[in-house]
C-alpha cells in the first residue's frame, strides 16, 4: 500500500473523473436506501395483499456490490435492483406472484406509487420523477438449497403466449463472492473515495456523512473498472436493438479475475482483455459463452445474451476497439483534445468532457505549484504548448510497462 495518490497521473485522473460522473453518488445511494425502505413499509401496510408475507428486502446486482452506474443512454437516471423475499408457498404461479407484488405496491387510486409503478417480466418497477428506477424482484426462498437460493419468477405480460418459468437464483451468493474477491489491497479505494466525496459535495449541498465502515465511496480498482466497462457497453448499445451483455455476466468475469491495482487504466485494460478472452475462446469453438452463478449453478447468466454468435462477435469487436484506445493512450503522445476525441465514443460526451476539464484544471494547479515532471517520449500532451506531463512509472502498481496481458 502507498500513500501516493494514483490520480496525480493526469491519464489516471481522467478515467477516475469519468467513472465518478457515471456512478451512483453517495448522496443518491442514501436516497435509494431510503426509497427501498419506504417501499418495503408500504408493501406491508395494513390492507396490502402482502401484509405479513414479506420476509425481507435486500439489494442485488450492482446495488449490492457498489457498481451502479447511470442507466443505458441516460446520464441522470439510475436503475436500483432489490429483492423482495416473499412468504408464499413454493410452486406459486409466476403470474400470480408478479401480479401480487405489483398490486401491493400500486395500491388504491391516490396511493403514493399508484401512477409510478409498472409490472414487468421478472420484476415490478417504480419510476421516480428524478430519473431513478427501483426494480423489485420477487423471490421465494428454497430452504432445501444453499442459503438465499430462491425461486425467481418469469412471466411476460406483453407476450401471454410465452411460457411462464420459475428459474432458480441466488443474488446474495454472487454478490458476496464478488465483494470477497475484489477487496482493495493497494490504497486505490481511499484515493478514489476522496475524489468521489469531493465531487458529491459539490453536486449536493446537503449530504449526510456515511459511516466510514460502510463508505460506499471506497471502491477497489476492480469495481471501478467494472463500472467503466458497463458504461462502455451502455454507450455502444445506446442506439442498438436487442439485448446487451448483462451486468451480472460482466461482474462475474471481473470477480473471477480480480487483481487489485493502483492504476485504474491498467485495471480497465486487464478486465476488458479477460472478458474478451472468454468470448473469443467460446467463439473459436463455435459456441456461445455459457456462464452461471457459482452459488447456484442453475442460475444462468447467459440465458438471454448472447442468443446468437453474431451478438457475441459484435461485443468482441467492441472490446477490440476499447483495448486499442487504451493501448494508444498508454503508449502514445496524446493531447487532451485528442484524448477527448478518442474517449467520447467509448464513454459518451458528458463524462468525458467533464473529466477532461477537471484534469486540465488539476494539472494547471500542479504546474503552477511546480509539482509536475517532464520527460521526452510517451505521456499526455497538454494544450498548444504540447508539454509532456508524467509521473515515474512504478512496476509494483502496474503503472508502467504493458497495459494488459
């Protein structure tokens, strides 16, 4: 572990600033927690069809592992995923369970959520005016299986001819595995948290302090790399039809190959290359990639993507482009303007331009205080003067040498 700030490197700072701008900020994390507490209380109110029939609510997916980012194509919207564990009989009809949860949350006309809720294929979604979406997935615990293994319910209200299903799931198991595998051991998380808190305080005048033992601003490089990969995926699929690679699949690959680093750029390249390798290996065998929940093998992470090799090949091509851009940024002389042009197609207009402005301001302040070093060769070229700002590479933190394996 080191006390040096990895984001003193302008290239690292730009990627960190972009990640901070697309993630769920600490203030909105607390808002999300408050909202799902309120929904839980509402669903169990007197007169609710689920009165005394809810065992617990708990976060799942990105919310559970601290990797929530802005929704697909929307910079100010966030999808929050939670599980409603219901005290209903095993074997309950999927349509009945989903309709029951929908009616419990919707309530009578004039109820708080009456105009905000929609019944979907596997969940019920509440749409808030500020763009946040709360996806509530009903499950029934299977006491004959590993802890938290549950029945999940699939019933498409728009496709009544489609067969209903009751697949198994273990959202808690995969989340706990991910968190255990991606613990920060480098000091990256504390540096990232300082930058996150600084931006959150600028964006929100009123913010409650987060318990330092549960500080969701602290994230390992693995988690932030996952967020950037998800943002890249969202950007690529913004105007495409059909499904995109699911977040849970990307999370599993990052968890499987966890490798805490001081360098966010290295971590992003490392995990993108690992994900690409899994897809390329399947493609070389003429197969679709096939992954499941390590806590519940029946819980497939690839049951709805990829459905064709064309879809698989498309994302491989996307990853090729991401890795090529990262390699160019790491090894070439790139001006801030050129960097912005390279990264906007990768992460979108808003986070990249905001990150470049912030990094320029940071480098300018460092230059005025004579805290930068200059070297010939590779680095980031700044402005018309094209002076190269760099920091000595440190092999132990993957900030020098090859970008990814």
